[in-house]
DNA sequence: TCCGGTAACTTAACAGTGTTAAGTTATCAC
DNA sequence: GTGATAACTTAACACTGTTAAGTTACCGGA
C-alpha cells in the first residue's frame, strides 16, 4: 500500500506515543496501543524504531529539550544576582518535574535496563542541562558567592538533591501531611546554603 | 494433597521471592517464576497473597526493617557528637541503598500504581526510619547545632536529598566520569551545612 | 462404613505484553 | 512485462498477572 511517507509516519508514531505517554503514563504505553491509535499494525512501528526502547529514547530527548528551553529562559535573566539565578534554576527544574510527571519519569526515573545504552549523542544533549547549572555555579564561585568547587560536581549534587525532592513527590513517598511546597522551598534554600562560604553572616538569627 | 502447612508455604514463597528479587531484580520477578521455583503452580501463591502487590509489600516491609536495624545501630552510638551522628545516619542510608539496590528499588523507586495503597500499619513502620533522623535533628536543635525547624520537615528534606543521590546512582543517571564517593560525601556534608546556624565559623576558609 | 465439608492445590483460560519471521501488495525502473 | 523494493500485515513465540472452575485428599460425625 505505502500511503505514508517514511518520515510522516515516524512523526505520527512519535506524536501518538507522546500523547499516550502523557494521558495514560509510561506503564500503560504499549506498541500495540500506539499502532491501534494510528491505524496500523504493531509491527509497522518496528520499521521506524528499532524497538520500544528507541521510541522511548526519542521521547526522552523531547523531554530533555523541553526542560532545556525552560531552564534557559530562566538562566538568562540578567540583572538578577547569581544566588537568585541558581535558585530560579532549581525551582524551574522542580516545577518542570511536577508539571510533566510522565516526561520526568522516563527521563530520570526509569530503571536503566529499560532504556538500554542511551546513545552518546543524546546523552551529551542531556548533560547540557547540568552544564547550565554548572555555569551559574561557576559565576558564583568567581563572585565569591559560592565555595570553590568543581562546578560539574557541585551541579551534580544540586541536581541530585532536586531530583530527590521531585522523585519522592512523584512516587508519593512523602507523608501526606507534609507541606510539599514547604519541602521544595526549604530544599532549594538549604542546598544553596550548603555551598555558600562559611563566614557569611545574615541579618536574621 | 495439602502437604504444606499454610504458614510454612507462605514463608517459602516469601523466601523465594526475596531470593529472586535480589538475584534477578524486580523487573524479572514473576509469580510464575516464584511458583516454578518452589514446585507449585502459580495460582497457589494467590492462596497466600492477594496479589503480586501484596507480596511485594511484604518484601518492602522486610527492606524497611532491615534498614531500620542498620540505622538504629548507627544512631545509638553515644559519645559521638550530634553532627557526626546525623552524618553517620545519612551515610548508613546511602550505603544501604547501594548495597541493596533491589530492596531500595521496591521501597522507594517503584511507581505508586505498582504498589496500590500501601497499608497504613506498614506505612507507620516505614516512617520510623524518618523519625530516627528527626530525633537526631531535634537533639541538634536543642544543642544549638542545627537551626530550629520542624524536625520531621528537616528529616524529610535530608532524606529526600540522600534519596536523590542514591536513586541517581542506582538508575545510572550520573556522568560516568563523576566520582560517586565524592558526590556522596559532599552531599552529606552540604546537606548538614544547610541546616547549621548561620553564624558558625570554621577554621578553614 | 459412608457422607459431607473443607483445605490445598491444579488446569485452562482471558487479555494483555515486546518482538521476529514470513508473507502480501503496490509501485516503479528498465 | 519483469524484477526489485518499499510498506505493510498475519501468525506466532514466549512471556505476564489474575480468575473461575475443577480435582484430590483428608477429617469429623452419623
């Protein structure tokens, strides 16, 4: 029959996969369901994606660049102090995770054996988000706002702490009585405080 | 036939499930495989556990009490300062996660829809681990070592940061070049620093 | 000794999953 | 017209959790 151009169908598969991911969640995303939705047999998808992992990789990359756009728009706000810009980045990261739980899940919470060997070029793009954090941290080091430390190490630590908050909220492991916004806000403040020079004295307390 | 006493078989199921969980991981843990291993049909398991979720809940509870024993042994080390005891608790938590990745996964990383409504009594036991952290924090508040803050809030934040580190290591999201031990050590230090009073002055920088 | 009940267990089935091998059809270049 | 190729499908494999219905084996009471 051959009615669809190769790239057209590939895009339709991806669009449908994204829609189903967001509406039903990763656990219910199946090749057969995607196929049914676009009116093809399940095996057709395998003509455009090697397997389910590769399809999910494409969705992960979409999520990574969505997050990147949001972080970029926040980190470019000049005129703000370095500390505030780092705080904004952290806050934006958390908000992205809570706003896009399905994207967040496949990006950062899927078991590694579900996304076999994430390709190097995509991984490089994913790392740009971390580099955004690292560059702001480096600025802070230069301006004596943060302690001198390998910026990628510092960024990784800050990221992991934000990830802890987001993932525990998404996987519903926090006590229901806990004020999540409070946890988020305090987390961001405490993380940043942990990297500030020791001698800093604030007016309060 | 009825050769096994009810409780004996229940224990055998659980033992086998635990063994398979640890050796093959949660993703490959199946009712049929457990059954095959103990020489019964798969449906026999349903005479002792309502469904797979409930079986996993039992394993989660095992993990929770294993972790509890380890945290207890660390928090009871009197003679140590409060700061060091909090650090030891954090360190013990991380080590537990890295040493027992399969337990850790079902305890804190499984998607909530996979463990439908974790029963309240088990949840209470799980919270005791957090309370261990909280009580050490409260001691620190009393001794002016940590800032005054709702101890359960502080404990939740500290926990979430440790969870971030553990889960990103287990799900292999950190850059391979990153020194994980460094990340762990710095994370613990920075987290604690974030809760220390502002005016503290150290000898180094 | 026979009868009913029950506990322990099994088989068969449902509705799904990712994935591969083999088969079909339509179009296009020569 | 012929052969190649792209696009697509059907059937199958080996799994999954779970339920309904069926089968034994034993045990207390008449």
